[in-house]
């Protein structure tokens, strides 16, 4: 009694190697990210549970756990939070904990703002991307030395014309797809790149690997803050705004499959001037100025 | 400078602070959020704008040279329309909808017929015109990309991807598709759609938009991808030195303000390249649009927040004179951000001068 086993690891997700402070959050993560049905977005509790749901409800078999990293996709292993993780994976995870990246801190815009020549000055807030306004971790985000502008000049491509052959595709990364690629990009004209610009761009690139601190493979469910002081204003990383919106009752009820037909003419919509042109031979493009009045005096929408 | 609209010079002169007060507004905008907008191709002497919406409709306006907009026509799907495009000759408009169909609108005959079907909502639609063939490419949440003849009920070709299609672009012989797993697939179109290259994304968060850019001879040689984490990656397809040529930059993020010093990071909703200058615009959930020069790696301009709501999409007209952007809710704050009183609006402004790359000193 009293001698608790020392906790060496935070709860982590077997499917994507992500760590969590609390096992409850881990469970939420797994439900949202790995046990969510891609068809109806129902959250299940385990991999086998998801599989059974999908087979029974949607008649579709799922053989892989969604968003799992390679080798961890097995849907038949029953894992719930930290329970059920194979022993060897537990050990290898502890080993891996050694080197962890730092968080990135973001400033507003990373491209340098060019001074407008003929335009009045822009609002000051957008003018200071390099000044790290109120940025507590600002300095950690720019670890890269300035990238010399010289390599910019070396991007001229060999003038090999495109040979669209399937066998060529993978083996010839240097061949330009599009003939003009051989003429070099407009980068070549960029003989005086601004050092500040380059540095920030370089920093932006270098930071890519650190943006997602915990997810070794970039598999993320809920969006985590990229730094302590920044938050992404977007609901989920694994579903687009359009998918989310389309699943809302408002839009969903009209998605009941319908027969192929000409669109119905809803009445009572307030679109005063959107007249329905009469069918057949309306010279829409031919003489746009002369839309025959009859054409737009027909039915209203 | 004489403006395209024949309005006074101060229209453009006073416009530079990004206030949209002087930006012109398209009449009779859709009743719900605008999902996609495209100007008519250069083949047409007049300028038309099409916009698809969550109110299930696709609308077409004529943008007259005096800046007036005239509502021309409208068609409807059975569910929200997520994407739209023109045929190269400007005679047809194609729409992709949550009703799992794509339709072709013949503007002269005013017919609106189904040309494609998927098992899930169709997210992207693009017209492909090559010397040897023409077709329409649709990308769907059913994880397939299909190429349609428009006259046949079965696709010419179908590609199965690992994940749902989130964004795509087509430019000349190149197509780029990106999916929910952030995979980027480049296709070569000249010998029929052929897989050309898979490219590892520089971005670590969900991809939201992709736009192909061209070199000085107007041949496509790379693309820009925008993510929900206020960041855009500029990536060249055939670069020998990707670590130098390819880069990312941050955008659509708030400036941290005391006392919390919290920075809000917004999604990049759309990217468009200027057809003449090769510079680009981004629009975000933060309600701003920004103009950038990717070659100089500089920002040209950022607007104020427009109407206190997101900008969902943007586009340039084929002559590079006009920049149009749609102010409507993109659902980035869920239900609580859905304020019915905010209006859906499409604005456009003269952009030829402000999109010019800055001269080197």
C-alpha cells in the first residue's frame, strides 16, 4: 500500500500515438477520431463496435480503423482508451517519448508586406507580420537561419518535353509535366529576394514539422491549439465545413434522392427579377443586350 | 486611369484601404451562403458571373462595363450546389450538388439536365477541354473522381481515391485533386486523365481549397493549397529542389490583442490566381481577402473584415480586371455563428492595378 507504481506515460492513443493529459479526453478522442462512422457520424466505443455498426446499419464493411497510422489499423483489436494495447507497443511508446518537438508560435502573416508604391498605407495591424505583437513564445518559432537567396537561381529545369506515359510517371520526378516547366519558373527572375521574406518563409517551412506537436504522423482529430495562445476557428479536422453543413437537417431533408428531372419551379420565392427564360432558342449569349422581353416575362421563380 | 466601369477615378483611388464601401455589389444575391463563383471565359465578349449557393440555386448575372449587374437567369438543384464551372466556349454551365448529381445548363436553350451521378454529394466540378477530347470532371465525397462525356449515363473514366474529395482544380493539361487525408494527386490530361504524381502536402491540417498556377508562358506548373489552419502552401509539380521552391505562408489570422494575446486562426476558404499577373488572392473565414505575390513572396494587400462574416469564395474575371468575392457564412463557428440577419452578398472591384507585382527597385 502507498507505493504507487510511478506513472511514466500520459494516456495515449494506440491508433495515432497522440498523448492526452486525461484518459477521459483520450476516450473522447478515440470516439471522435477512430470510432466514428464515416457515413452517419455516430460515435462508437471500439473498433469492433464500429465495424459491427457499419455492417448492420450501412451494410458496409470497414476493415481499417479510420485515421490510424500504419500498422495500427487493425479494427478487430478491442482497444478502449489505454486498455487492450499490446504490451510491446506500450514499451516502444515509452522509448519514443524521448524527443518531442516544441510548439510553434504563429504570427499573423508570414509573407512580407511589400510597401505599396502607389497605394495609401494599409491598416497597421496587417503591416507587422514580423514584429511578433505580444508573442510570448515568439522567438522559439524562428529557429532557422536565414535562407540564402542563392538557391533560388538554381531551379532551372532541364528542357525535357513531357512524355505522358504511365510508366514514366513515378520514375521521372524531374521531368516537367508541362512543357513550359522546362523554361524555368518565374522564380528565376526573382534575383533580389528580400532576406526577411526568405527567412520568414523558411521559418514557416521549418515550422511545419512542429506545428502538430504530439501527432507523430499528423493524424489529428479535434483541432488542438497550435500554441498556447492561438486557436483554430474550425470545428473538426476530419470533416469539412461543407460536410458538416450538408448533414444539418435544414439541408439534409432536401437530399432525399429524387428522380432525374427538370428542376421544379418553387413558387413564392422572393427573387423579383429572376425570370425564367422561355425554353428553346433563347439567344442567351448571342445578343445579351437584346434579351427578348418575352424571355424574361415568363414564369417567375 | 479610366475604369472599366466608366465611373470616376476615385472609385479605385479610394478603394485601396480594403473597405468594401466602394466595392460594387451584385444585385439579387442568393438567399443562402454562396459556395462557388466563376466569371465567364474569355471566349465571351461580355462578362457574366455565375454563383452557386446553399439555397440550391445557380444564378447568372451580366456584369456591364458601367459596373451595373443584371440578373440573367437561375436554375435549381434539389439540394445545395457546392461547385460550378463554365465550358470553355461560355455556352454552358456545370453544377455539382449535394443531391449527388451534376447538371449541365445550356444557357441558350435554357435546358438544365443531369450529366453525372455519384453515391455521395459532389464537391467539385471542372470542365476539361483538350485537343483530343472534352469532358467534365466531378469529385465527390464518395471518394471517386469521374470523367463525363455529358451525353452518356456512365462515366468515361472513374478513379477511386482513399478519401473524400475536398478540392480540385483544372488548368490546361493539369488537374489537381486533394482529399480529406491531405493527399494531393496531380493528373496529366492530354492522353486522357492519367495519374501523374502524388505529392506530399506541406500542410498539416485539413485541406480546403486548391488552385493551379502557371508560369510566364501560361502553362501550369504548380498549385497553391489552403488549409483550415490559416496557411497556404505554394508547391511546384516538377521542381528539382522542392525544399527551396515550395513554401508555405500564414494568412487569415487575427493579431493577438491584450489582455489574452490569443490569436484566432481561420480557414482559407478559397484561392484564385490572377489570369494576367499570376499573383493570387486568398479569402478566409476571418472575413478578409488578401492579395499576394508568390514569386516575390510578399503580401500586396489585405482588406478589412467585410460585413463581419466569412468570405466563402473568390474569383477573377478572365481578363483580370475584376475581383469578385462572396460574403456569407461558412459555418466555421457552427450554429452559433449562423446569424440569419447577416446578408449574403457578392462584391466585385477593379483589381488590375492592385494585383500587379511590385516593381523591383
